[in-house]
C-alpha cells in the first residue's frame, strides 16, 4: 500500500470513527430521547448504540478495522431500511455514502485483517 493510500485510509477511518461515536453514544447513553424519532424499543437502540460505539473503536485498530467496518455495514443497511420504510428518501444519500466508505476501509484493510505481512516485513 502506498503512503498516500495509508494517509487516505487513516483519514477515512478517523472520520468514520467520529461519525459513529457521535451517532452511537447518544443511543447508548440516552435511548429514551431517541424514541420519539424512531419506533424502536429502547433496548434495541441501546444495542445499536453499543455496536456503533464498539465499531467506531474497532476502526482505529488495524487488525480489527475490516471486521468493524463489516459490522458497521450491517448497521448502515438497517439505516437504509429504516429510512425507506419511513419514506425519508432525502436522507438516503448519507447512509449510502457511509456504507461505501466502510466498504473502502474493508478493501484497504483486508490484508491486515487476514494477518498477511508485506514481503519486506517477512525477511
């Protein structure tokens, strides 16, 4: 991986981490406030908040980043479903772009997740 790709990967990972921390912590800490916006049970919002928070932390750990991004892709698929089922089509681009960025993280981190070392590091 080139130096530019590494820089881009860390920038994307950092931005996604901030995004999921800011989205997950309110669901985790105060799910009752979120109930008026979405018709989900408080326990479900807490579970989603835990997943988003742990996924955000996982994005910063190179060996876990691909796995964390894959889990967060599932969260984004649920977000798209929620927006479509509530006829909120104007908000759809945000989770779709986030999903695409998570897929990019998976693509860039796939070798690290598998434990493959560069040829120079093996020698």
